[in-house]
C-alpha cells in the first residue's frame, strides 16, 4: 500500500474497540493496528502474556476457505506440504512458493476435510497472495484433473475477526466460557467450539511460543467476542509485545525474515516440506527447493545473542577480526524475558553452527555475538 495516511489504511472490525480501550494506533501491513494500550508499555504487556494471558487482534490477516473435490491436490501444488496425510481438523505451517522456490508468503493451512481447507495468510502480502491464488486457480480449474474430478473454489472471509488468546492462563480462561473440553484440543488441532452462545472456529496454537488459541469470528460477532475475551486476567496486547514474543519464540515475520528470494531450506523451514514430497513432489518451485536440499543452501537463518547493544534489521555480520561480511540481521530486540539482546539473521552456510562467534556492526561499532539455537525462550505448547 503506497500511502499510509489515516484514510488510506484499512481497519479491522475492532478499530473502534481498540480506540475505546486507549490503544495507540499505528500503520502496519496496510492496516491501522494497536501498538500498545493505555499506559501499559510493550515490555509489561510481553511479561503479562508470558506469565498470564493476553489478547491480540489479528483480524488483519487474510482468512480463506478453499473447497472442491481436487482441493488437496491443488494446495499440494501451491505448497510443498503433505496435506493428503494431514488429519481432519489439524493445521500445519506452510509456505507459498514462486517458480524459483522463493517464499511468496508463509501460511497456516487447516484441513477440515479432504475437500475443505481453511487458510490464513499475511496482511502485508494480501494483494500478492490473492492475485496468485486467482492466477493459479484459473490454471488449475482449466486443467485435466479439475475437469475430470471437479474444480476448486476460493472464498475470502472478508471482514471476519481473528483473535489470538495467548499465555499460560489462556486455556483456564477460555474453559470458563465453554462446555467443550479444551484438553481434547492439543497443539495444531482445531474445532468448532460453543463460547457463550457463539459457535466459533478455535485453533490451538499461536505466534508467541505460549499455549493459546486463534479464534475466527463472523463479522457481526467480532466486537461481542472481543469484549467477552478481554476481562481480567486477560490484557489487550498490541504489536509491540507481539514482535518481541514472536522473536523470542524463533518465529519469522514475513518481509523481514522471509521474502521471495529466500527458500524454505535457507529459512530453516525444511520441516514444512513433506518427507514424501522432497524427492518427487510436484509443487511450484520444487526445482529450486531440491537444489538447496541436495547441495545445501548458500545461507541459513540463525539466532544470535549480541553483546552490548541490540542489533536491528539490516545490521551487517562479519567474521571475527576480519572485514569479510558473512551475513545480515533481519530482526533484533532486547529480549524482555532473557534480559539479553537477541536477533535473527542469515549467515553464509558453514558459519551457521551454534556457538560460533561472529561480529555484528551496531551503530558503527563491532560487537561480539554468538550463534544461539532458536527458540530463544522454550515454547509451552499444550500437547496433551
């Protein structure tokens, strides 16, 4: 989106709710989004989610349904995931790839049935993704498989809400609002759950590394559900804390840590490529991905702990005591949980082993950094 003036920004269904709750609104991915609320700073919000429970508005994300007799095969052409073997009401992280194997977007794909999927993609990639879906659907639906077995339809859930309830007390809070036994919903599973008279799609997972739920809500019910889910101990949480939580959890942010010139192998996302699809899967970008799988990628995504001052996006990484640049930082923050400076970066293959010492240029001063495994903070997903 070229302009970021107030009138050009999209608003989520909760814009007025945020303003009424004292949110500081900022432009993000073409939307006006809450950065923080009232006088609660990002660090205090971050700690609250790690220790209790926070609520995030993620309604800017694009929610879609894909349906049709050949939809599994279609999505297995668009992504390198094994969707045939995915159980109903289960989710997987995946990637949309261009012809070179570069990442157009990262996405969560949820299978409801062999002929029905729910897919969430990033707001900042909205125009690119939707154009790609249109183009590839037109190609698919005129092909032999679709003609013989049936076409695929795509529905964008425009105006729907999406709320993320995250933190160690999320399950206890949500359980108080439903007769559904949430212990049955383990990480990566979803169900339609009755919540105080609403029947909502609830997926267990999230972007913070803590236990939590992503709740999809029809437009007319979004504000009511947000009010229901934001009573104490739940704290409304903005983008500031969202970014620090996701980085501690080792999660990528599209546009910083992932882009169209990066393959899933370079990005450390080889695990999203189905084992049965690595050798022979027919998916867009397969050739580029296979080249990196076989030969090793030219660079790799790594975690860093940086001494002294935080390294931000764009900071250059050098081999110790030399002028040889070996990489670049893509995301970096002072970690509220660890009290250390952490960063995500890409370094040349061979420099990616944990414990390797490197130097990072932070404000024209070389600072010592050590390659650190991710997640930086252990995850607490509920696996039953």
